[in-house]
C-alpha cells in the first residue's frame, strides 16, 4: 500500500474510531493495562492495514509492517508478545464490531433508500403482472 493510500485509509479509520476509543477498548478487553511502547491504536491500525494490503503469514510480517507504518522500531519479541496475549483476539473482535457498527450506521440511510426503491420497483412489476 503506498503512503498516500495508507494515509487516506488511516484517516478514514480514525474517523470511524478514535485513538481514545481504541485505548478504552484495549483496556476493557484486557489487551492493554497501561500505556506501552506499542500503543494499541497504532498496533491495530498497522494490523488492519497489513492484512488488508499484503499477505501476512508470520509475526515477523506484522513487525515489519508496524515499523513501516509507524516508523517506530520494535523487536520481534515485542510484536509476538502483543499477538500472543489471550485478550488479543477479543480486542480485535471488539474493534471490528465497533467498525462494522459504524459502517452500518453510516450506511443505513442509503440502504433504506435502496430498499424502498427495490420494494417499489417490485410492487409495480408485481401489480403489472396481476393485471
């Protein structure tokens, strides 16, 4: 992912969920108990962008992507420690649930419009067939 697309994606992601909200999710899920060298918000943004833009097969892949995205040097062990936490899958799930809720709430007016149009089209066609 080039830097321009990455920046655009990060801005869209931050408009959907703030760093404060990410930090609160990290704390509430037990993923992060205190502020670390690797902020939960930077880690999850890097994780999402890495998985969305490249093939990620190892923790080393995640580590390299984090360094590339954040410019912050972290060791393999630090990256491994983050993904090996029991709370990691819970945190990721909660972030994705939050993002999906945001997407659905943002899309509802459009979905309602489309649904009404589809329903009206269906009703007109059904009425024409019944004549």
